[in-house]
C-alpha cells in the first residue's frame, strides 16, 4: 500500500519510507556520536560520551521517524474518510 507524503502531497512507496527510516537512524547515530566524540575530546571519558551520543542519536531518530509515520498515517486516514464519504 502506498502512502501520501504529507509535506509534498505525493504518493510515497514503501521503499522510500524504508530509506527514510534508515537514513534518519544512521544520520542520528553519526551526528550525535560525533558530538559525543567532541565532548570526549574536551572533557575526557571518551567511551562514555561517544556511547551516550550514539544512544541519544538513536532515541532522537526513532522519535522523529515515529512522529512522521504517525502523521502520514493520520493523513491517509483523513483522505480515506473523505473519499469514502464522497462515494456514498
């Protein structure tokens, strides 16, 4: 089943959704892992800050992915309700 992208109002394939999820998770781990690495250079305790940055990046990325998927699902439900009302 294809979904509509809320931002662009176009159909989004499951393949695009999978790449969006993968990209956000990897980007979150890299960005916040790098922030943790920079903090470790500044403050010491290298393993602690890098691990904390990566874990925070995963958590933040999962939140963003779930929020977007929830928004897309609500948009699909709204469009399905409007289209089913118009057919009656």
